[in-house]
C-alpha cells in the first residue's frame, strides 16, 4: 500500500502566491451548490436565504454533494471518485438565480464526464485547514498539505490520491492536527493521532490506517474535536450503546484495532456516530412516529459489552419497529425527513418540526387505516429516489416534486399502485451504484438506475421485475455497489450472506436468479448490506 517515505513532504510553503486574477475580484459572500454529476452554481447569500426551499437544482441529477458558504475571492476544490482534484476561483463560477440549475463544471475546467464529485472544499488562502486527509474502504489513510492543491494548476485537474484497484474513497476530511477514530463494519475501532501520519505528495497511495480482517471494510472515519467525547454505535439487531472515546485506546496507525462492540453471531455494525453528548439521535418507526434522545441519555457501556436494546429507552409500543436512526446536530428548516408508506403516500417534513418529540414520541406522518411507514430518508430536499412496489413496479422521482409539509399532514401520492399492490422500499439514486431487488421466494437481480427515466410523482412507474407470480413478490430493495455483501433473512430465522457481484445484472423486465434457496413455508423477510466474513462459506 505504498511507502510514505518515497513521497514524504519535508517542507511546504503555506503562504502560496495568489493567482493574478484574484487581485481583480470584488469580494462578495455567496453560496456554491455542487451536485454529484458536476453541476455547480453561485448564488448570493441573501438570495439563498430567501429562496432556500425553492432551489431548482438539476432535474436529472439532483444528488447534492455540498452547499458551501464562501466568497468570490476564495478557491473551490472539487474531489472526484477517480481520485482527481479540480480547482477554480469562486468568481469563475457563473452567478445565477436560486431557481437556475447552474453550469456544468466542464465548462469551467476540463472535467472528465465519467467522473463523479465526492467532496467539495472552499479555501481562503490566508486562513485554511492544514491538510486534506483521505480514508478509503480498504483501510488506507493519506494526508497531504492543502497548499499542494493550490500550486501548479492544471486545466485537466490533478491527481489527489492514487487508489488501488477495487478500493474507493469513504471520507475526505479537511483538518489540522487532531485525533482520529476509524470504525469497521465488523465492530473494530482504532483511535490514533493524525500527527502519526506523515504528509505525503498528491500522487501517493497512502498508508494503512487500520488492519482489517478478510472481507471487513471501513464504514466511518471521524475527527475527534474538543467538544466530542462520546461515540454511539448501533448494530442491525437494534442493540445500541454509548461509550467514551477514551475506551478506544490510542494506537499506532495500521494496527488491527480493538473490539468496540461485542456482537452475537450474524449481528453487525450498521451505524456509528461520533458526537457531543448534546447531539440528538432520532428514531423513526413503522407506525409513523418519531422519537429522539440526546447522546448523553444512551446508557454508557464498556467496549466489550453488547449494549442495551434501543426500545428500552423509548416509549414505543410492542408493535412498533424502528426503521431509521439519524444523528441530528440541531433541528433545522433546511433539512428534511422524507417518508414513504406502504400505500404509496410520501411526504417530507423539516426536522425542526420534531424538536419536541423527545423519548415519548411524536407523530411524524398521519397514516390511513391499515397503512404503515416503510422507509425514511434524511435529506436536503433535493435527492432523486426510487419507489419500488411488491408487484414489481419502480418509479424514479425527484424529491423536489414533493412539497414540504407539517407533521400532521397525510402526505401526497408518491406512486400509483395497482389493486392489491403496496410500496415495499424507497431508496436513494446514487452514482456508481445499482438497485438490488429480492423477492419473498429468494429470486433477485441487480438493475442499473439508468434503465429508469424520471417521472412525475403519482404515476405508476416502470417494470422492475418480470414474473412475480412464480418468483414471489418483492420484499425489499437496496442501493448497492459490486463490492457490497448482502444479508438475506428468512421467516424461520435463517441468514444467508451473498456477494452483490454474484447476483446477475439484468434488464428491467427479467425475473432474476435464485439468490436464496427457500423451502416453503419459509420465505425471505428482509435484506441489508453487511461486511464480508471468513465464515460465509459455512452459511451456504
């Protein structure tokens, strides 16, 4: 994974000479909006504050990477999934109204069409973080002086990090000398000082941050600020706990780490948060209710304990099941909960509406008799989503077509369902990913998102699965990459792990392949992404 000493930086000029064009720019505060597909726009700060809920975005690619408050004399850095970095002075981004979809970045710099933007940073040359720190799925970390990206500008971009085949960027942090914590899917965690990582050149591959077991992968990499002293970890089974960051011993980078959660067989880490004790964790249930508690209210436990079931902390009924857990720094009118029900009803509500929910709960959606909440997504209000029904229909919609509404609202028709059909999943449309669908009789397939055109809400969508009468109705859908591992769970408690890459990629109308060998009366009840495991052969 590379030799950090081959490209180690001995010194760097921090006060990089400013480009000549900046000296003629009139300083003006503004907001820059960037999408995954490379659409960017510059909007005056005052205009954005007035019209923030009506931003049109990009109709066919509205996956927002970041919304950055900056200044016309600052420099924007755009990092892509191919490990490249593009830069331009903010003033070079055409100014437009908030309703305008913006300009393609390729009109400003020589941007490769196949690349997707994964991170954005705005830098003022006289006051900027010291480093860009990259973390990859395979446990690699690389630290480079940010000043390196402000020198020797190339119209076609420059290499930001060298990636091994099959590896991908998980996180990019712009920071000074702070401690770091890295968590893997199998529950291993390692904490170390960023000063242990030598700053290396742009084209370096980096060094090991954590030694992973076969099939494991990094799921989170977070800085430890002075006001964050706790880490909250949640497993798929619903068990959760809070523990002091001090419980994760500081080690040299590249170590194997230590156990951060003791898991029972077949359980796995699916969410973790590094947070202040005053941050909120919000829980949404299938009954359409929202609950939140502050991090300090989660029982503290040692790193070797399993933790407490989260239901013991909330006033949920016996029939309620938690569908989503989200960390909310503060309740806001610019961040939304997007909700979808089995009857095809969708709605989005600003998180500020839930500021009084607390542990006793609060209605998040008014459900019709017999209806239930099936999916919840925390969003900026500008995502594209797929709505999938049990009878094999899928509808691609733009979230901006669903207006914001209050908690007591029923919502609007998101998908037109045939008689006897119901919605089973709502998932994000993400770059370099595909949709995976599984039926109750164990058949499944991968389908490219590009197979589906965006339609208005309330329509019936397009066919996503062929013969549901013989292969069974769809019970779930996921947004996956080829490197993902999927767990399928049956009604009789049988679990099966399968590589996403082993499931055939097929067209919209095909009927999939056998993923789970089901013997009636057993049937598949759920699917999720997990880390690979050495014992996967024993589960087949």
